């Protein structure tokens, strides 16, 4: 493996947009603030061109290419797989199209993206709020993460998380579903801090 150092001139207004896409506070220097994300974008782009130039399997259709690019972004961006809103902005898509793109990429690149979504699902459970009663917690999840969680739960007889009507990204999750998710995601139920212990 060879390390390559390159210098790229980045306009401040472009760095500002990158900060906005990824929710980074630009502070007084947008380029410095966006440095990690800019480097991730550059690595992903270089790897895409290398795949094309070296004859490795390379996608031919627009959707296949977008899924491939998303896998590369997930590998090289500091935060891993971009969320639905970030994907929508990066690919100039609607939120619904972004969710479908993430789900398609997950199906195509299951080992890589499945592991990242599993990490996010574990984080959502660990950071869950108290639910309506002692047998429920409330998680925050983007549409694509909620879909992933539903897919995981579908392998069990536990009910799927219920979407809260007052919020687009909040879900009520019952104790049995939490327990099944923890089992399948290899997470200790005790790490779901806001799920009271059984009495």
C-alpha cells in the first residue's frame, strides 16, 4: 500500500456547504472545520476512480453507481454511513429517495453497511428515553435505521417499533422487542439504561 499526499484548493463557500451537510460548526474557519469530511470525500472519490481505472468490478447503472459511492462514503467519512438527510443532500435526492438508496446499498453491500447500521441500532437503544410505561423505551431513528430495525425484528415474533405520531423520527419500543433486538444485535439489555429492570 502506498500513501499519497495531495493538496486540493477548497473554496471557503464549498467548505461551508460541507459543514452544513454534516452538521459541523464551521466556527471561524470552514475549511479547517470540514477537514475530516473533505478528506473522507477525497478518499472515497479516489477509490471510485481507481476501481474504474484498474478494471475492478464497477457499476454501470446510475442506481448501482450511487450505491457503490454510498459504500465508499461509509468507509471513508469520519462518521461512517451518512444519515438520510446527509445522503439526500450529497446525492441531491428527496428524503424518501435517500432512504431507498440506503436500503438498496445495504442489500448490495450487506457486510459493510449492515455492520454500520447495527452499530447505529445499538446506539439508539443505549440512548433510548423512557417510554410511556416501564415496559417501553423511546428511540430516535432515521427512516433507514428504523427500516433496518424493523428488518431485524422481523426475524422474531416480537412486534415492530411503533412510530410516534408527534415526531417523524421517534419510535416506541416494547420490552420484548428490546430484548429480541439486544439478543440479535449482541447488546446486553442492561445497556438500555432507560428500560427498568423486570420486577
